[in-house]
C-alpha cells in the first residue's frame, strides 16, 4: 500500500529530524529521502507550496549524503537548511 502525501511528509520530517539530532545519516536514509522527494515532486497537491520549491535542495542533500565521506560533517554543513526544510514541512498543507 503506497504512502499518502501526508505520510510521506511525516516520514521525510522524521528522517531529517533524526539526522539533525543524532548527527549521523546512513546510506539507506539518504536513499529514502531521495525517494520521498521524488514522490512528493510528482504530487500535484504540493504544486505551489514553499516546500515544492525546496524539494530539489532536499534531493541534492540526499544525493550528496549517500556519497559523503563524513556524514556528521555533511549534516552539520546543512544544519540551517535542514531547519528550514523541517519548518516548511510543518507549514505545508495538502490540497
């Protein structure tokens, strides 16, 4: 059963929150972030939201994280971005 857009947003938020708190990210988590972003980009309910504009940045974060030599440094370097993305996710309402 596929996840609803609301569930996808919750999962994306949880992944970002966990990485931010723990300062560690695993390859599977970064891959999941990329899959969630792709699914959300295809969702018409997000077409004009602030989050829709940020999804390419989140995708780039996920792709870079997959190959980062040091996950903690990657997360720390994106700390402000992660906070912005989490805020946008919280403010997103689905149509």
